[in-house]
C-alpha cells in the first residue's frame, strides 16, 4: 500500500505547471536525430511501430466511447495491424470512431509537444500513465497486453522517478516520435490505395467509405490534413522554444 500511495502522490504532483523547456539548437537537433533513428529504420520501427499501432487503436476506442458506443476489446498484432471491436448505432458514431485511428498518433504527438511548450509535461505524463493503465481493460490478445503493460510500466516509472526537466525532454521526444510514426503510417495507408490494392479491404479509409457516402480518397485527404496540421503546429512550437 505504501508503494501505491507513493505512486499516487507522484501522479497527483504531476498535475502542476513547471518551467517550459529552454531549448538550445544542438540538444534539440540531437533529440530529433535520436527520434528518427528510433522510428525510421525498419529494425527499430518493428518495436516502436507496435506502440504507434496501440495509440492508433486507442484513438478508435476513445472516439467510440465518447460517441456512446460499447467497446468490446481491441487487439494488436506483430505485423502492426490492429482491430477494435465496438457496437452501437450505425451512422455518425461508427464513422467518427473509424476516422480517429491514423490521425491519433500525430494529434497525441502534437499534444505532448504542446505540453512541453506550455510547461505541462509532467501533467501530460501523469494523464498518459492513467490512460495506459485504463487501456488494459480493453486488450484481448497477448501482443496487445504485452505492449500495454510495457507502455504502462514505463509511464509509471517515469512519473515516479523522473525529475521535471528530464521528464519534459522525455515527453518532447515521445511527442516527436509519435509525429514521425503518424506520418509513416499515413504513407503506409496511402501506399495501400496506390500500390498494394490487394490489402485495401483492411484500410480504414476504405472501411469509412463503406460506412458513409464519402469516397475513400476523401478520408485519405482528411487523414493527411489532420496529420499535416499537427506536424506544422508542433514544428512551430519547437521553433518558438528555440527562440
């Protein structure tokens, strides 16, 4: 109980404003290079891509919950595919939850970058730690549970043991990595619709076109728009932090 109490106090302490990061060009360039090394090469993407898929599926799940759908569970597979099972009325809720998959990693990445810009990196990490614990309720396969447990454990350890300034750098790095991951997955789904059309039945854009009167290209454009805006806004905040 003492350990739980210590953890809970650390989570609550995170909901406070801290000094925004004071960035210098050399450290931020180093951080960007590190983020690219961890997300672009196929060897490292094999692992971090599972986390991006996890965030993707959580985007579907959260959008389903806020529109009144019942989430039965979600699965993540080693090939970076995922599946959310939810039920509810057809129409807006199904389309809304179906849309918030591919844009979610970039939007969360933007939120993390913004939290470091405004001095709320520790709050972002505390919220993330709680959400990751809650996500364990929805996982329905071994790979998904393993990804969620590793993510949740890492978040809890960071909340308890990381100093504020170090925490801000971690949150900023994770935000940048999610932005890169969101862009990478966007190119992946665009490739499905242009070069690998044998996989099109698994595309969120195709599934959305079946649930609405709007064609798949509209949903691809919508994904691209949200992700592009997220990247541009995050880049602007980085430049402002650099002065």
